[in-house]
């Protein structure tokens, strides 16, 4: 099964208590694609400038990501600079330069329009809706968002959510969108907007899955060393959607396993800056960590 992802490809400058990188490969579509590609075919739609390093294009190609939808145009690539302190759940944005991303209008290549799974990464909800107007009867549509869109384009976001099956957002975004402090009440409200599955990401505290009246919670994988949390949420989404596209059946058991695979991909991502950890990551390591997850969360049989 194929996954179409529409989002950003960027150059990130990041500082954490454990080091820093300058203009490293980043962007929501990048992190998602690299994680999801361990499970499924991925078709990426994004825009980059003429200054985008060829080595990054070669890396994405080497991972098997289909880049027919990656357009390079005159101008500079989207850049983000941020800093994390010892509370790695919160990033301080120092600089955002949208550059060519400012006027991004996703044009979905004809061969991508029949993708079985569609992931709308964190972009303007009007652009997310434009993508949905171009695809043809996808099996599953999932999307992400951020507080900026909830505050500035809530009507447009809600219109998009009417066509979304799975909605992923963090706990602050869920509370703001629903106007509810309690996450269970917030999820129930979000269900009324359209998505039958709501996933609330809680960083180092794991993730909550809400489907109808059922709730599932998966912890984050415990790590001794976290280097850079940038892209963890997108890597989570990549693992989650990648596994679902592999099994295709959207049922409770598969959704729970998908949450675990999402947490696993996020845990690998944060072990180094940018997508560096993904360069050496193997499928065997992913499955080993899945088995470790089973042991960590088991309490019936020891």
C-alpha cells in the first residue's frame, strides 16, 4: 500500500543541552517519510528552494521515498531555528523563514492521486483541503495540525476535519481546539468534528488513542539519552501510518499496534539530531524494540 504525505521539507538549526546542528535536514514531511518508509511505499509532496543540498535529495531517494512530488523552485528553502532546554517537551522558536514554503500550493501528481493512505502534515488547513480535493477515494485520511492553525483558522480546520478519519494532535492542541481541560472530554468533542480516531500525543508521557468509546494508552519508550526531540511527532505519525498501511485493516488491535510502532519510531528519532539515527536504523532493531515494548507493558504473565 502507498502513503501520500504532503508537508514541509526544511533546513533546521537546532540547539539542545546535548549539542547543536546547523541547517540539518528537517521538515514534517521528511520525518514522516523516513519513518513510514520502513513499512510502506511513500509518495512525498513538498517544495524546496534552489539552495537545497543535493545530498539531502540523494538521502531521501536512497531510503526509497518517491520524490516526483518534490518541487524545486527559485528561492530559498524553508528554514527553522529552535532551541530546547532541559524540558525537552518545549521548543523555543528563534527564527522561522518560510521562503518558498510561503506560497506553497500542493499540486498532486496524477500517479499519486489514487494513494490508499493520505497523511496531511502540519500545513495550512486550507491547503490540506486542497489536497483532499485532488485525491481519489483514499482508504484512510489522517492529518496533523498546530496551535497556530487552531487559533487563526479554526473554521477552515474544522471543515477539513469533516473529511478526516484519523486526527493526530498534541495535548495542548486538543485542549485548545475543544475548549476542554480534560483530554477525554476533548477527544469526545473532536469526534463530533468528523474523525473516528483521535490520537493525542503527550511527548515523554506517551500517546492516547480514542476510538468511539474505547481508550488505549501507550507509554513512550524509556530512553537513557534523548538528543533532539525535533520531528518526534512526525516520526510517530510515520510509524503509525506506515504500519496501518501495511496491515490495511483499521481495527482496534491494529490501531493499538500502530500506536506502539509510532512510539518506537519516535524513540529512535530522538536519539540523534535530524534524521541521523534513521540512517543506520534497521528493521531488526525496530522489531526488537517492539518486543521490548511488549515486555515493558506486560503485567499478566511474568
